């Protein structure tokens, strides 16, 4: 009788009241802020990893669109023996090549790039202007831009043969090899981002499971008391699960805010760095819609991890 009175008296402290929202005082235990910070960090890193994959997709798509159907003929300023070719002679060769290529039907446009455009292309890599802003007297090559429409596979070979007849040193660049290497690089980076996200989620799951086990050991007496007054495992599990979901909401909100600020700052920085030759990534509605799945998946993962961990630990404890 005395033991039953003690249990009933203690059960009042475990019941839901105006100040406590849990039958088990989980929100008063140690490590509460640590778990929120851990979940926030997990969301922040996952957010950056996934956004990096999306931005890489945007970059590769823009580069691919800009290169497909655009070929270049380079006329070097030196011959095969290393002798400098006079500029007027080089321009004459470029005119002959341009005229001879206009008969090829798959070519929609053939034009010689002005020297100003060539200088702009070289500026990020070489110093092509003096202190007064005038172009240096350098042996710039001549470039001929070609635009094709559904070019057949044999067109590049035919064009190179025609170009070689006029100027053996001239070279046709279809950018296929560069584009292939670019797509290979972006594919590798996508895989790296995916593996990084998996590692982040795995580390978060392990840390959360360990934290829940520690909480259960801390409140072992309260859990046993709930069992004595008739609480089922599912009821106790919901207590821990609700606690984990609330922490996941708080951590996800903090991580999402930090990541959004970081991405906006990165976008503003890249927008001001025109010499990096990087396209400006778009943070449109689709971009945010994809990234908004991360907090929801994080909350779902925390809830499932907590449920599995608590049920498994309860079966071992009782």
C-alpha cells in the first residue's frame, strides 16, 4: 500500500502539466542544445552539399548550351618553324578560309572575331594591356567563329581538310573533348556531393541514436515507473519521438537560415568576380523547392531513428 502511494505521488510529477509538455522531462535533460546544434549543422552541411550539386548542374548546362554548335578555327601567329607571320598575311588567310567555308551548307554563320573580342578572351589569363589601357603589341592569333546546325559527323574532317589546304598551321576546335572532360568532372563532383550527403546523414543518425540511448539511461527510473502504471512501449516511444521532432524542427530552421545566408553571400561575391569566368547560378523557385526537401527529410529521419532506437532499447531494458 505504501509503495502504491509512492508511485501515485511520483506519477503526478511525470504527468502533463502547464510547465512540462512531456511525461518524461526530456526537455530538461543535459545536452538539449547540443542535439539542436548537431541537427542544425547536419542540415547546414547537407544543404550546402545538395546546393553545390544543383549549381554544378546549372553551370554544366550553361557551358554545354554555349558550346554545342559553336566551333572555332585558330590561325596561329607563328608558322611551323616558329617564325612570326605578318599580321596582314594572317588576315588574308583568314579571309580566304572564311570565303571557302561559306559553301558548306551545315554552317549557319562564319565570321572572323575582331581583335577586341580576342583580347577580352585572353584578359583573364594574360596581361594584354599596358598601364594606359592600350593593347600590347603581342602576336595574337586570329579566330574564326563557326555556328553549325545539326552537323554530320564527317563535317569536322571536311572542314579541317579545307582549312589545311589554305593554311596548314590552322586548327579546327569543335570543343567536344573539352566538353566531354567538363561533363566527366561535373559527374564526379555530383557523386562526391552525394557521398558527402550520405556521410553527413549517417553521422547524424549515429549521433542521434547515441543521444537517445543516453537520455533513456538518464531517465530509466521514470521509464520503469511509466511501465508500472500501465504505459506501453509505443506511448513511451512517442514521448521521445515528439521530443526528437521538435529538436529537429529547431535545428533545421537554424541550419536552413544559416545556409540561405551563406548562399546569398556566395552569389553576391561571385556576381562581383567577373574575371572568374563562372556563370551566375539562379536561385529560382525550383532551386528552393529542391532544397526545401532537406529539412523535411531531416525531420523524418530524426523521427524514424528515434523510434527505432527507443523501441530497440526498451526491449533490452525490460
